[in-house]
């Protein structure tokens, strides 16, 4: 029996209408309109409760064994499959778009040279003068001109970092006291910048490989494009063998993508800019996909942001390079993406807002409710959702 048809079913909502997670509890989606709430802009409507034990602390030993919740927008149906089933859900001529950014070991540990006090930092990027922009945390008040002695992963002194000036947003300009290239220094002294919900942010040696996509090639991200963590060379080869295209974009994922929304109203939230690129050859391939009536399948919300930034109102693409601060929220109309593979996201996050905008609010509510009841694994090392 064909798996695509045998496993598909209309979601029964566990015997009741799907629910909306909000600060005032669960509200029926099919009932009367929510009083004194605007679902489109009120951040409290993007909250939900997740049992702590469902937060994945490490990936599965086989990436493709992760579960895959398939959300069919046209039919209003859900399927419970696995990532290894993805090739069967794609058609010849479709095109996957992946983000080839490479996570750099950006978490820094060291000591203040004058006080020997512990110091923790996070490398963000380098400016045009070769200065590092870093977040800094230490006891007491750090002063411009101080030196931080960075320690390698064996806790041995490795490189001195001169703290030049404090900039807005808690960022410091700093200068590594070495002629060594930035990426080489970070490879020696940096730790994988895991999110705090994974072991409190403390890396294991295995994270150096696990928190990286198999197609990562362009260093610059401080967080992984996590939907891509499910892919293996064998899965990509199987997808290719079915006549499905593959194109790469780049978006160097920064902290802004993952920070919770602090304002009560989505309209008041300002996204941090992230650098991205869509090459001319990729743009031409995506336009051919569109002309053939096939689907553009974004792998991850970061790929979505590049595609939507580069697409015009008719859904055609042109080469693009630069920074994007695009915040996708209702009532955004998508132009460059037909389907989306994504992980499950934190409450009150810009990523959850994007997914609900793309998938349809009521249906994504139902999908998250189903994932929790079926004990899917959530967040960076967790399971995935495919929205068709």
C-alpha cells in the first residue's frame, strides 16, 4: 500500500476543536471570536506549554529517524511519518533550498588578565577593520582597555583579546592579539554555541559534528539552521535520484532570530539584521522551477527569509546579497516558498510566528497540540514538521 495515502488522515483534534495556546489558557478555535485579543499581533497568543522532558538534549544516532509531522494545508490533514520518508513526499522537478551557513565555535571562555575573574563571551562577527564584535559577561564592570585571556577547550591559555570599546546593545569591540585568522582562532578556542535549553549550553565533543549540517560550507553563523540537521548524504542522494533539485542560499544565523519577542505587540518588535545571499545561478534555477509549475521547498525558516527577501511580488527571483531584517508575521503574503520543512520552535519566538503565518494559524495550533500529545522531540535536536 502506498505510504503517502495509507498514513494520511484528517486530524480529529482529539475529539474537540483545535486549541489556541495563550496566557489566559486554552481557547476554542471554532468558538466565538477571542475577546479583547488580536490573534494577528498579540504575542501572548503565541505562547504554549511544553513538558520539559520533550526538549531534545541530543540528536538521534541516525538523523533520518527523526519523526516528521506532515501538515497538508489544502486538505487540513496531519500525517505522522519520519524524515527518511521525505523523498516519497517530493515530486520530480521540485526544488529543495538549503542554508549552507556553517556554525562557528563562537562561545568564548577566558579570564580577565588583571583580576583573574571568569569571563564568558560570544563572537558575533568581525567588522571591516578586523575587530571582533562580541557579547561579554563577567562579574564586576569591564573597562575599555582590559585584556581577556581566552582559554582553549582544555582550559589552557590560548589567545589574548583586547577589549576596545563598549557598543550599544551590550556588544563589545575587541581585538585578538594574534596574526592568526579569525576562523582558525575560533576553531582552537571556541565552543559550540548551543542554546541554553540543551544542557545549559554546555557542549560535548560530539556537538562539533552534531550541531552542523552536512552541507555547511560558509562560516559565519552563531546558531545552526536546525531543520537541516536531519539530512544525511544518503538522504540527499535519494532525493536527487528522484529528480528533485537542490539549491543553496546563505543566511548567517544570528542571535536575533532566536531571541524571544519582548514586546506585547508584534508590530513593535525589531528584527536584528542577518547577512545573506542568493546567487544568480540559484535564482535562475528557482525561476525555472516556478515556470515548470513545481514546488520550492524551503529547508528551515532561515532559507525562507532569504527567499522571501529576494523574491519580487510575482514570485520571481533575482540574485541578492546583503542584510535582511525581514520579520514574517500576519498578514504576510508569501511569494517565494511553496512548502517548508522546519523544526518545532520556542513559544513567543519569531520563528513560531513565521511558521504559523505560513501554515495557517488553526492548523499549526492543531499540529503542535498533536506533537505534544504524541511526544515528539522539540527544538534544535528534535523532530521536524513538513508543511505542504
